[in-house]
C-alpha cells in the first residue's frame, strides 16, 4: 500500500490552491514548497513555529470584513498546531467562514528533532469538530483523489471553515535550504492580497 509523503501532499495542495492565499509553516515544509516552485500566493513563515494559523486567521478576517469572496489556507504540522492550539478556537470565535486548515500530521515535531507529538492518541479532528469546523480526516494510505475532492469542496463551500487532517509518513525529506528575507516575503504576499481585493 502506498503511503502519503509530505512532498506528495504539498504538491497536491499547490495544485488545488494555486490562486488562493496559502500560509506555509517553517523548516522542511517551506523548503519542499520552494523546491516545488515558489509562487506569489504563498507566504513562507520562517522561524515562527506555531504562528501560521494566527496569520491565516488574520487574512481570512480581513477578507470577510471587506467582502472579498476568497478563502485563506493554512498549512500546518501537528507539532506547530499544538504549540499554538488556542488558534483553532479563534477563527470560530470570530465566526469565520473562509478559513481552511490543512494539518500534515506525522505525529512528530520534525523541526526540532522528530520528538513524538500527542497526535498518535489525541484526535485533533474531534476537537475541531466540537468548536464548529467542518472536518475531514485522512489516513496515511488515503487516496490523493479523495483528498483532492475534499480540498475542492472546501474552496467551493461559502458557509464553512474547514479542518482537514492528513496523516503522512514520518520520513524526513530533504530539499535545498531556503531562508529569504521575511520582509520581502511578506511584501510579495501583500501584493498578491491587494490584487485579490480589487478583482
């Protein structure tokens, strides 16, 4: 049985969310995304473990307040999410309908030495469901076609924010080192956001 790797799932996310704002977490996730081909709709959050969801929530809130018919995607690892777990509550407190959280769950803190997280026993999806997200969970052997269909549904659904948990392999994948100037990265992402607001 083929198991889903981080690179395979990130490639799928790039394909589905090619014209949607995407906030990307640090370490090998950023390096793999950059290796797959950096695009203007992606904000690489460097050196800020646990913060991508807080940033994505702010983008989604801005869109909703200004009537921009667009969702914002947050890619996060299980380790990063657990470091800022209250962030999953904030979007529901703000009654956001335009946030998509995709958790790449390998049950370890990959950026700090692959120590185990709680997610081998803790069901993140049940928690997210309790606070109001529309939730989906995929095993390490789930079909990428099924995952893609769910991602497309999440983009097309105007009434719900989504929490999508995807189990991936524990293997540590390599990609060329990437550490660009965060100010430049933010400016490029802002330019993409401004274009969406005037369309």
